[in-house]
């Protein structure tokens, strides 16, 4: 078996450089990486990054295995690789490129997640500690202040409790996301149950629900508990942001063919009559902790995790989430499920 055949069998992009930095061999994976066959080109002109060139130079001149971070920009964004230079006989070097983009993205998400959690919990904790200190000191003998501070402390404690509950829910749905549900679930029954659960909140907010299509069965393959959680989150958002005295419209309809799912589907629309959402925010609504109006969301008890949970539940059911909104008119959240029953 020739060296060329061996390199072709390697899934990573691989180059071989001679002592003059000339590329003598390049496999097809490297052609995909650089967008051309770089055989015969000067390695300095191909790599063009100081850290990568230093690693290659150490390998060629000192015969030492070395590595460096290599960043390649393209139309889809920056891809990050670990370049490893392995010494070969006759002062040559074998360069391999391992794509680390997904790993680095995951690390960045983890850091952001920890930072967001710390920020979200620090504020109510600081508030609680401040009120405890006040109750032990200046407000020790002031019943009115004690009652007022205890009410605020209860609100902050409930906020932290909601945050922990949503974090646990998010963790569970992420774990289950790759396991496709197998049970038959009636979406009409799920929605009727959710509306009944939220009857008190609907009454308190002066909001009514119009759902004329919930008598007919709409069966899909799903996880009933997660679907209840999904529609609870969407309806609670509609109650919070739809406005007092307004109507939430719920509709279920069958689609002969959804162009994205490429099959028959069942679509559930939840439409409110609220202020609407600026189109700039819509692509980011399902990000963890993303809020259109940070202060208003916190005042209403929002954790910034509800739509992230919705997204993962929809993904588990192999469906899709579609958000449409017009400022001054309202917003419509559509969940489209494959019709596979």
C-alpha cells in the first residue's frame, strides 16, 4: 500500500512537508479543508499563521512533535483546529488538523451558562442577605417594615425556586432529547388539560381563551408530560404578555405536507393579542436566559428558560417551532409535529 493510499484512508486533513516547507502530499480531506489541492505549494503560504508555522518549524528543525491552534475562516464562520506536526525521516513533517470547533463552542456555552446562572442567582441572594441584615438591625422592632421585607424576601425566594425548577426541567429534556417518544398522545386532550390547569391565572389576568378546535382528536407520537410542560410554558407567556382583557387564540390544524418536515403534519397555533415582539429579537428567543425586556420579565416571574425548554421538547418530538409577531397586533407561536400515527 502506497503512502498516498494510507493518507486517503485517514479521515483528518493531512499534509506532508519537506525540509523546504514544500507540501509534497495532501489527502482529499485537506483539499476539502483548504478548498483546493495544495500539493506542491509552499506550506508557509498555505498556513500563514505564526503559531502554526512555529510548530512546523520546531518539528522540521528539532525533530520534535508539536502542536498549535489553527483558525480557518469561511462563509459559515471560523473553524478551530488543533494542528499537530509529527516528525518524519529525512527532515520531513506530517501535519494533521483536528476540528475542535464543536468542543470550543460547547466550552463557550458552558462558560456562558455558568456566568448566567451566577448572575441570575446572585441578585436575589444579595437581596435576601440585605433584608436579613436589616431585619436583625434597624427593623428589629418595626412590624410594618418586617412585613414588607418578608413579602419581598418571599418573592425573591420564589424566584430562585422557579429558576432551580426550570434548570432541572431543562436538564431533563436535554437528556431525553435523543430518545424519540413512542406513545400516542392526543394534543386536544393535552391542551384542554393545560387550559384547566391555568384557569386561575387566566381569571386573575382577565384573559380568555378561544379554542374551538379542541373537540376533535389530534394524535401524535409524544411524551404527554413534556407536551403539557411545552404548552404550559407557551400559554403562561401568552397570559403574561398578551395583556389584560385580551383573548388567547388556540387552533389545531392538519397539514397535508409541511415543507420543512417533508411529510404530513399537525400544527398547533397559540396566538395572543399583546404588544408583539420586535423582529430583531425573534431569532434569539429560544436562547437560555434571553429576555426581550429583562426587568419586565423578572417582575413577572420569568426565568428566561421557558422557550429554551420548549425548543428542546419540540426537537425531541422531531417537530419545529415557528414564531411570528407583529408589533401592536400580537404574537403567534406555532408548533408543527410530524403526523405519524
